[in-house]
C-alpha cells in the first residue's frame, strides 16, 4: 500500500481523499492511522524471513477443527456461537505455526482477515498500544468498498486521539462499527464469515494487565454490538490469560483448544514426519553441493529419529531447533547432528542456545525463583513422575495452594494439571510435570543455566531431610505408606536407584540436618502399626532397606555416627526377632527361612531369577497366598554384580541375625529341626509336581559313566552363572516375568533335597518321606535330570543309613 496525506493506493485501486488540515499541526486521519500501526505484527511482514508454518501433512486434525470453527461458527464439540477460540500450549509446541498456516488457508479460501503477532523482543509489537490500529489498517485494506474506509477515517477525524482511548473504545469505533455499517447494507455476506481476527502470542505482550484488557475489551465490544466476529487467539496458558477466559464476559463465548492435551501419539507422529522430510531435504542439499564424502543413504536412520522425537516431549520447537542447527551450510550435517546427540563435543555455537534463551526468559518471570527451583529439583529427583501439588506442599512445608501460585506464570514449561484416577480417587488432584524434557538437562548444566542452575546433590539432601521429617509425623495405623506419590516411594527410588546415583556423592554431602533427621526418626513407632498388615513386606523393602543404606552411608561419611546406626539396628533387631519366629511354625515358611540363609552358597540352592530384576531364594513365591505370609520377603530378593544388590541391605542384616544362634530359639536356622522341616516341605512340593510331569520322550541313552562323574545336570531353560564372589545363580532364559513349569520346579526341588538331607537330624516323619519318595522316584522311567536323580536317591540312602 502507498499513501500520502491525500492519496491512497490500496488493493490495486486508486482512491483520493481530501481532508482539511484544520488548525496548524493537525494530521490527516490516514497519517494518524499509519503512524499507530506496527507493520512487523502483520502475518506477512517482511521483518521475519523465517515465518513458522506447519508442515503440510502435520497438525492436520487441529487445523481442521480451527477451520470448521471459522467457516461454520462451530467448535470441535459442534457448539455454535462461540466467537473466541483460544489455542493454547507450552512454549514451542507450534502455536504460531498453526496460526500462520490457518491465516494462509483462510486467504486461499477468500476469507477476509486481520492479524497481530505479538513479540516480546520487538518494541513495536510487545504492547497493546498498536493492536487496534494494526487491525484497523488491515480492515481498511481488506475492503475496497469506500464505506468501510470512510467509517474508519471518519472515526479518527472525529477523535484524533482515538488511539489513546481504551481498547474497547478503539475496537468499537474502528472495527465493529465499520463492519456493522458494511454488512447491514451488503446482504450477500450474511451467510458467510464476515471477517476474522487472529491474535498470536498474546502472552508475549509484556504487560499482564494489558493482556486482560485486550480480551475483555474485545469481548465487551462484541457483546454490545450484536455482530458475529470470530476472534482466534493463540498463546501460552499463562495465569492472567487463563483467568480472563474464565471470566464472566468470556466464559460462555469462547472454545478452548489445548495442544498440551492433544493425543501424544499423533503429536509424535507429526514430529517424526517433519524430521524425516527436513532431514531428507538437508541430505539432498548437502550431497548436491559437496565434493567430498556424501551422507549415508539412510542418514540419519530410524533410531535417531525416534530418539529426537522422544526428546521433543511433543514440542515442535525442539525438532525445529535441531533442524536449524543441523542445516548449517558451513558444516557437515552429520557432524552437527552428532553434537546434538552428544556424540561429538560442542565446537562453537551450542545447538540449544535458542532454547536456553527461552527457558531463561520464562524462569525470569517466576515469582520466587528459589522456591521454584527447589520444587523443580524434586521433579528431577523423581524423574518427572506425576507428583501431586498437595504432596509437594506437605513435604516442603508450603502453604496449601502455594505450588499452583508459584508456577502460575510458568505454564509454558511446567504444567499444573488436574489428574483424575478413577480407580483410586485419593490419588486424584492437581499434579505438576515438565512439558519440556530438555528443561532438566538445562537446569543441571551450570554452563547453560547459569543463575538457574540446580545443584542436585545439595537439593537431594534437602529433599531426603524433608521426607524423613514428614514421615516422622506419620506414625499412626491410619497412615497408608503406599498411597499415590507416597514419600516412602520417593525416598526409596532415589536412594537405591542406580540410574541417578551419579548425582550425589554420599561420602561428602550428608548434611547436619539430614544426620539429625535420621537420628531423631522414630523407627519403632513408625513400624509397629504395620507389623501385622499386608503392607509390612513392602514397608521393609521400600523404607527400611533405604533407611539402612542411609545409615551405612552416614557411618562411611562420618564414623562418629556409628552410635546412630547402632541405636536403629537395635530397634530393628527387636522387631525382627518376633517376625523371624513366625517362620518356625510352618514347614513351607521354615524352608524359606533355611533356603534364604543358604541362598547363593551352592548350585543346589541358587539365586533364581533374572539379572537386575527381582530374584528369589525359593520357588514358593509363585503362590500369592504364600507371598503374603512371607512377611519378611525372604523369598524375594534382588541380585546384581555382587551376591546381593545394594538395596538388599535389609536381607543381609536378616542373614547376620540368623548367623547368631544366641538371638534365636532352639529352632535356629542352623539347627537340624529347621532343616528337617525344610526338607519335608520340599518333599510335599515334589508330591504335588511329579505326578503332573508329562511322560519323557525318547529312550534313556545317557551313558552310566557320564552320569556317575557329572557334578550336575544342565537345564534347557536356565543358565548357570557364578559371580566374582562365588554366588551361585540360575538365570532364566525367558522374559523377566517368567512362569516356572512343573519340570522346572522338579529340577529345583531335587537340588534342595540333595542339599538339605545331609544337614537334617532324625525324624520319623522325614524317614517315612524318604522311604516313600525314594521308592517312587527310583521307579520312575524318567531320563530327565539323571545326575540330580542319582544324587537325590543317594542322599536318601545315606540319610536312612545314618539315622
């Protein structure tokens, strides 16, 4: 458009307007309008050379919903009459790209519109002062009919200071009234969209009060005008904008479209499609211009795409940032991609410098950055698992509702959302989560985050202290230690989780406050209400185990703390004495106790299971009823590189207790009576399993000399391993959630009896069992596990001879 004070060339038409100058210094209305406009806020402004725009095949569903609302006046739920649509979502999720693509689609369909793109860093469009003038100018250009232009210029002539008035007054005079005049005389437009207004990045308006004034001003103008004018607003879900849309004037006339709630699979699919196409373009461009080594045919590969999609957290800004970094024509694309994937050191500009600036800008808006970072460190500590705001407030001694207030201006990075658990209503409530996976990496990298850096070792010590202080107040039987996001689970996950162990050096960071919290913790009062409940085994695993580990680390850190450890161990010993004796009254439980004592010491009593997953000292864990009676979880352990994994410190302590016969009654785990009961339990299991075994196929072709000289059989479903410290382990070849078959149990039970019988004393019941099962097994025409079968019969003979 070309203009002077009296000549206007617009839309290919020449128009002449004469306005008297009036008193000296007065300006023509068109000049007043032109001076108030922010040209860089146009959707087609030349101020930006890289307008974000949706990939043609991405965000299809979202864009269809928006276009339906624009063209039919209906939202995604087919509700008519909603004049506002609010598209909101996290920073970098693609809101501006959707807005830009929507505008281009409308222009392609001949729809008239005006737009305003806010930008925080542009002084001409980071405020509300130029909004209505910019929209009015586009309205002036959109309609060739002189009535609209005359109405706009007449309003300015009538009040040259119109742009100093309220936004509602400006909007009514310069947008609403000209449109009403036009459409009242043009009957042909009654059944189509009269005009569309698009406002992008409202959160980029630096004055929060102005954000509210824009929305309420537009809504109030429409309310009194009786004109249908669709207004599309895209922004982050910031506090003041959310409040405005929930206000009386806007609540019933807007429809909300949240990108944070869209289908995750669909978003990831769109991002993957974008990356595939853009990397293909980068590859073709590079291969065409290079005279050196070209990129691999399948570069970058499906696995890399999947990694980048996962890191994007459904936010397009991550993918777009990666593409902008990799497509540099001054570098090899594969080298730049290696930097992104941390396969090559950064040399020069950092790939995520743009994201870092965005994170810093949003964090600067925090009301109390120290508290915000402390809460974020808790989210990092639990690996961004869902955690209720109420629980955070109790752990950190915040006021109720304080977390939501702290993060009210950070909805672009961290979402406070309402979680509903239909199966466990107590787990429902407001929760907190990261919207950007890369935010954690940023906060933990001091070079990148600078004043926002989180010292995870320091913060974790504080959180562990808070957890112990909170749990110390929960010593009643009504306290459920395993409700949703229980601090017990958080406590255990951090102390025993090897994936995050590198974050903290226990030997140098245990604070005086944490040491005091451990020392004052009422262990006896905390455990007593749960000793006879089904939750007790989990309580031992998820709290007692990490608590003992923490005690052990404290003593390593400061040997003078040993008295604190001794005090708590004495309390635990007293409780365990009563529980161990419960294993004496049942043959099956007795076998668990005995076999737990010996587990891993011989290949006939091996650790059973899978490396890194729960493993077992006996196969009796298969019965759920039995698992409940195994109150100390002696049939369920963990294995690792050593005999027992670090979080089995509790089991090591129980084993030490069993080694001290002075601590137990005559039924000591080392005594012959307990061995007899364990052997009887194994015989009973054999009685249940052997008749169920299928008939062996084939003939017995095993050579007798080989059987006589072999130490043990092999098993088709088990792999025997011996760790560096001599622990005997049988690992299952199948998936970790294996199911033992009867033949597997037959193999294991034979080994138990072989091991136990030499350690048993005389017993009429055991003698009878040996005679019955010795005869039965000896008569079986079975070629399975011939070595174990021979040793089984031999040990029965030895026992009957000995007694």
